[in-house]
C-alpha cells in the first residue's frame, strides 16, 4: 500500500473509467475500513446502495458516471436539527474520503456527482424523507488528470493568542 502522504496527494477525481469490473467484495472491504471514520457519538449516519443497471438508467446521468462499472449511493440521515444534520454530513464525508483513499491505493478511482441533491434522483433511489444522498461512480481510471495545485495552508492559517 502506498505511503499515506503520497496517497492523499495522488488521489484524483476520475471522470472516465475503463470497462474493467471492480470486485464488489473489494468495495465492501474498503467500505468496511472506511467506516472507521470519525463520527459524532458513534451515530454512523451512513448507508450504502449498490445501484443496479435498471435504476442506473433511470438516474439518466448525462455522462453515465463516466461509464463506471459500479455506481454507488451513500445515504445519510439529515434531521431538522442543524447541528445533527451538519455533523452527519461531515461524518459521511470523512467516511467517503477514507473510501476514496482506500480505493485509490488499489488503483480504483471515484467520480463524485451532485445529482443527489435533486428530489427526482432521491425518489428513484428510494431515499427516505429526512435523508440526503451522494451518488458516485467507482472504477479503474481511463485517464488520470494532473494534480490541481492547492493554496498552501500557510496562506489560510492564522494564530490566536
Ligand atoms: C461534494 C463534492 C461534489 C462534487 N461534485 C462534482 C460534480 O458534480 N462533478 C464533477 O465533475 N466533480 C465533482 N466533484 C469533484 C471535484 O471537482 C474535484 O474533487 C476537484 O476538482 C479537485 O480535484 P481532485 O479531486 O482530482 O483533486 C465534487 C467533489 C465534492 C467533494
């Protein structure tokens, strides 16, 4: 497995995938590790859906998730209470980043989409009321984009006495 610092820097958002399948048991293993993410009060607010071909075609994503061999939806509880809602989102994002890094360590990339904010997409996926969803494509990259430079943290760091 790659060095953690290299891994964090090397991971890229992948837009196009080869047709090489990703083993479901590998994805489950990475998810089972990813869930060791920090989460407030051990709420573990996430659930995962493997999206089959029938449902995937209903989602009608404009780029068909870059032809990813696997489409996955991550659902989390989003209660009325703003603190709980944000903490669930943050916990789920931490879990997803863990997953992205674990997948990347095995040569597998993830395409994030924003379609999950749409009510019609939630309906197709059967996302219950009071929940949110992130839909991603998972697969072996067709191409790996170059790194987008980041603003050094020293330019975003301040100190308090
Ligand atoms: C919450 C979230 C939503 C995103 N939605 C999209 C999206 O709808 N389409 C897309 O092409 N990339 C999306 N991205 C990926 C970002 O564009 C990408 O992470 C960013 O450009 C940095 O590139 P890198 O991940 O390769 O370092 C999303 C990322 C996040 C965290």
